[in-house]
């Protein structure tokens, strides 16, 4: 297994984003697996308390066999404040499954970190040559997908647009399912010895 490989795990095809020390791999679903709101109400919410986190770490996690569950590494995720708007990211969380953060999307889908760290003349999103790497499909259509980081304020969550832009301003945490509601779960997978 190497970076950018596609692997089958559970019911989905996953893209390898990183491998650490030959012991574990960060993987994300190749495609958007479903449409889901970040939360069940349009309120200020962080990843730590949102309904989507609960769903991924309970119901979605249970969709894996016991043998597959044993290969999913529980990790502590840092939930950093939005660097452009200073919106609170909330406390660190312990997750089996999660969405990528803004920083992880910049790091693992090309190197867009400098643009995230220095807003400059950018208004709401990062548009760079890495856009194509971040695009994802739901069925046959390109569609935006959610990140766990906050957006412009507490009622929004950062996302990736259907064009692959990093939408730092973000979409509402509750609204129409196609409004930035694509879900691409990520996890750290224990590699065979």
C-alpha cells in the first residue's frame, strides 16, 4: 500500500492519504458515500457535539464487521479554530471515524497550506491547482463535501465545493442535503504486521 492507492475496506473504496511508520494508513472514501447534515438544527455547534460525529462513530462504525472494527484505530483529533475567521473549533475529540479538517484537506490533497495560513486577498475560499485532487462524486455528479472544521461562524462548517475549492467560509450546519452535505468519512487503518 502506498499513498494515493485505492483500497477496499468494509463496503467502500478508500483512497490512501498517508502512511505512518508502516504501521497505519490514513484513508478517506474515494467517493461521497451519502448526504447528511452536520447537525440536526441550525445552531452554533462544533465537531465535538455535532450529530454527524455521533452518527459516524456509532451507527456508521457499526456497519463494519468486528474484524474490520478492530483494524480501525481510535485517534485524538485536534479541532483547530478557523484560521481566517477565528471561529472556535472546539475541544479535541477521540474518534474512530471523522471528517478531515481544513488543515488536513490542505495537506493531503496537494499543498495548499500556505494559502490557508495567509488569507491575503482571498475572500471565502481557496482556489488553486489542487482543486481537481479534491473533487468527489456522489453517483455520477460532482458534489461538495463537508469538513469537520468550523466556517465563518458557529452555524457553518467548512467544506470542499463541487469544483474542489476549499470553502473556508463554509456551509450551514443544517439545511438542504445537497447544500455542501456530501460525506467522505476518514479513518486511520491498522496495517498488517
